[in-house]
C-alpha cells in the first residue's frame, strides 16, 4: 500500500493559505533551532536569521513559556535546554542576552536601509568596539544590553518603531590578569559607543554618544521620532537647512539646561556668556558675547560660536559639580526590574548573599554622571560638527571623526593609545606579541 503522506501534504497545501503555511514553517524552524543536533540547529538558525525580525518573532512565539520563566524565575544554574535556546536567540538577533530585548539587529547597512524604506521607520545604528553578540564587547555596549535594551519600555519602543543596525568599528582590546593562585580577571580596555538615528537614506538625524540612563535615552528616541516625522512630511530632498535649525536650537537648549544645573548646585554664571531668560529668571538660551550665530557666519567662526558655550561652562564644572548635577538627574538613571534581575544573575557568584542595593545605587549614580557629561560635553559638540558639516559627509566619514576627535581612539592608532614605541617597558620587545 502506498503511503498517503504526499497526498495529505498536497491537500494541506491546497486548503491552507500561504500565510498559514509560512507561519507553520517558521514554527518548525523555531523548534529545530534548539535541537541538540548541531547541524539541524545551525541550519534552522541561519534560515530564521535570514527572515529578519520575523525570525525572532517566531522564536518568541514558540518558546514564550521558557523565555518568560527564565526572566521571572531564573534558576540557580542554566539547563542545557536553556543554553541552546539562549544561544539560538542571540545568533538570530545578533545581540547577547536577546531573550530580554527580543530585538533583531541588522549588521548590513544596505539591508537596514531597505527595511527602513519598506516600513517607513527611522534607523537606529549603533557603532561599537567588538561585536554586540559577544560577551566581551566594549564596556558601553555591555551596559546598553543591561540597562537599555533589557528595559521593557525601551525594548518595546525600539522593536516597534525603529530598524536596528550595528557595526563594529574595530576589535575591542581585552586583557586577562592572572593572579598566579588560580584567580583571573578578564576585562576590556578603552572603547566607546554611539547611537545614531538615521533617516531611510542613512542620513544622520540625531546622535547619542556614550551611555545614557533609560529615561534620558527614551526622551531622545521620542524627540528624534518627531524630527524624522517632520522631515518625511516636508518631503524635502535636502533636509540639511531644517536639521541645522533644529541643531542650533538644541545646542542653546543644552547650554541653558547646563547653566540651570550649575546654578542649582550653587555655581555662578561664567564670564563671556549672555543668557536669555524667561520672565521668572530661568535660562532659555546662551550665546557667547559678540559671537551670535548667524547664517552668514563663516564655517570657522560658526563652529567657534556653537562650541564656545561648552568651553566656558566646562571650565567651571569640576568633578564635584558634575557629581551634584548627576544627583539632579538620578531619575533618568533608574533601572527597571528586568535590568536589576539581569544584574543580580550576573553578580550572584561574586556578591553571594550580600545586599545588591549598594551596587545598584553606585551604578545608577555613575549612569547619571555619564548621561549628563555625554549630553552637555559630547552631544553639544556633535551638534556643532553636524551644523558645520552641512550634510556633505556621509555617516562613515562623520563617525571616523567622532572616534578620532571625541572618543580619542582614531583608526590611525592601532594600539588605541595603550602602547607607544618610544616608551621603555624593561621587557623584551616592550611586551608586544605579534
């Protein structure tokens, strides 16, 4: 008797819609992706990765129970089944700890642009040292995974309203310290990261250098969406003038907020700046005396005008003042329960039964410090560069400048400032291994 399975499959193909068949195929792939057979799992993971965000959706639909259990009731040790599921999710997403974010990251800008044009969404492009899928990527990107991408509100926002892309600028320096008694410390050295918000053509709308607290990061996402929407409504082939007007306003707003924070902490107005004020006395804008920005200014004087406020305010903002300013913005650095749970899991062997509260308080203060420094010092400078640039440079050229002049890790220095040939180390070949 001939088997009836081919006839059954034919009948199913006739009566089931293409959408249903596709969903069933994706469900099958999601089960195969966690197979103990590496060949089967590898082929399924590769196919799910090629499906884009739909591949991650299939994994979360099929394995929702296991993922939610891991998030809410994490076991003391991970089972082999969870290790396979976690590895599959991270490979499809191209992000470590993706079970908390559910986000799919493109690693090809051409594919990201195509997805953005099809969906009408802006692109969030992350530049980092190392790979977002590796545990030992640069420090900032590791904090992004823990503090931002694991945050429920932010992950939902990014998944729903942005096309996500990352690119490694260069490998991250990694060091192992052997204490000689069986104990070792593994760390990464130096490195910084930056999020760019881009239009569907890959042009820069916004840039967020370094680490931001969750609430500060979310505010910037919402603001960038508004700018993106206005540009789409205007249907202007040259968005440069409109973006430059926005960036000038943002520079003034940053300086005004910075000055307000300084005054709240007991500081005084630096010489050479003229504040604009509301009737109740709050700063609304700051310009350098004699350097009012006009459209007729030359590029040299324009950049000097745009950045002089940061120079003056930076001179009166010492470490103690930065700490006081950070205290004003602690709410921006508050972690949600999912981030806290991840931190608890990652530190349980080191902390043991010790209270997590001191670690979290210190971390949140440091995040607040990073947020205000990056916002006032780095972001204002980036706005100035973008206004000066007038849209002539592409993203890669601009990013090279950010890493060379802002992060001080230029591509021309293969050692990232960690080694110079003219410094004697009393080691054979100065300790360099090639």
